[in-house]
């Protein structure tokens, strides 16, 4: 599944880091899938290539040239809040 992928994004969410959200070099992982409409009417989708929790990844060491790790930094937010939907 990840053969040929150079980059692992372990908390991809809605892939907001990427201009090309289908970048073939990246294996997009997240622990959730989500499709919803945000409060401003925009559609928001979390659809990783692989469901995985960054605390227990199924990859050998040195499987990727780069790992992108930007987990949510939210300590107190309700489950249905805009920030929780968007960032997990």
C-alpha cells in the first residue's frame, strides 16, 4: 500500500498542508474518517489513505524519507465544535 511513498503524514486531517491534496508521494494517515459541512457552508472531508493512530504505527523504522507530524493541540473543546471537527 505504501510502496514508493516518500512522505508519511500521520495526522493528515483534511490535508490542509497540501496544495495537491492527492499528492502521490504522501501516505495520508489519520485515526478517523469524516465528511461534514462546516458552519460557513464548506464541505470538509477527512479521508486518509490508511486509518492509523500515530501512537502505534504499522511501519518499520526508516520506511519514509520524511514524516509530517502536526497533531491537534486542543485541550478543551467540545466534540461538535468547529475546531474539533476540523482538527480532531
